[in-house]
């Protein structure tokens, strides 16, 4: 799939068959995450691949909008390392760029994926940190849920000329 096709046809997929995803696909998705740009090229991202059904269920219990997790192939928690820069710096942007790359990679591989937000909902950050035993400098920013999709979703054209401003507002 070329990059523009991937961008224009990707949708959030929340219904999965429950089948596992192949190790080589998972590796490609993770590699796509690593390829994302990061501010100052600090690469402050860490990835936690969650495949343990018990842990997936536990996350679905505390995350109101991640109830699709138990049927997914895995969840990838993208975390920022505050020890790599001052405070939060550009951690959110760096992790978000990785997440978007992973969503597109999953789509390109014919898999379904959805981004579930964590930061800056403190109760989700705290619950995820406790569940995954994260050290204090590792902040969970977002969760990418990946799986074998139950069905395709039609692309949506969201282009809106009214929201584009040239040279000034
Ligand atoms: C920061 C962020 C957090 C999101 N959190 C959730 C979530 O917790 N659960 C979920 O099902 N979808 C979540 N989404 C996915 C959005 O709901 C989805 O991208 C949006 O409805 C547009 O649909 P599309 O991705 O199919 O184009 C999140 C997206 C972003 C960017």
C-alpha cells in the first residue's frame, strides 16, 4: 500500500477476531514507531507490548474506552521518558508521532488498530503505570490496540476548505 492510500483509507478499528498477530507484523509495527521524528532527535520513547490476556483484561477494566482490548492481538503502550529531557518537553508530540506511524503500519499490513488515549488523563496514567510497573520517569502517553479486524470500515473524507487559512487568519 502506498503512503497516501494508507493515510486516506485508515480508520479506527475496534472489533477484532481475537486471533493473535504474527511476530513479524508486530516487529514491523514497532519499527514504524521507531521511525517517527522526535524533537531534538532525543528519541525518548519506550514501548510496552502487552499480550498477556490477564493484563489486557485489567487495562480494559480501568479504561472506559478500551473495551475492545480483550479481543485484540495486543496492546502497545507508548511511553515517554522524562529523564531524556526537561519535564515533559515534547514527549507527547514524540509519542504521538510514533503512534500515528504504528496505526498506518498496522493498516498497511491489513490489520486493524485504534489509538486509545492515556496522557493527560491522570487516572489512566496512574492505573497504567501501576499495572505495568512503570518507573517514575516513564509516562504512558498512548495505547495502540492492534488486532485481526473483524470487518473493514469505509474511508471518510474529512477535508474542509473552511478550516484552511492562508497567510493570516
Ligand atoms: C489522542 C486520541 C485518543 C483516542 N482515544 C480513544 C480511545 O480511548 N478509545 C477509542 O476507541 N478511540 C480513541 N481514539 C480514536 C478516535 O476516536 C478516532 O480516531 C476518531 O473517532 C476518528 O475516527 P478514525 O480514526 O476512524 O478516522 C483516540 C484518538 C486520539 C487521537
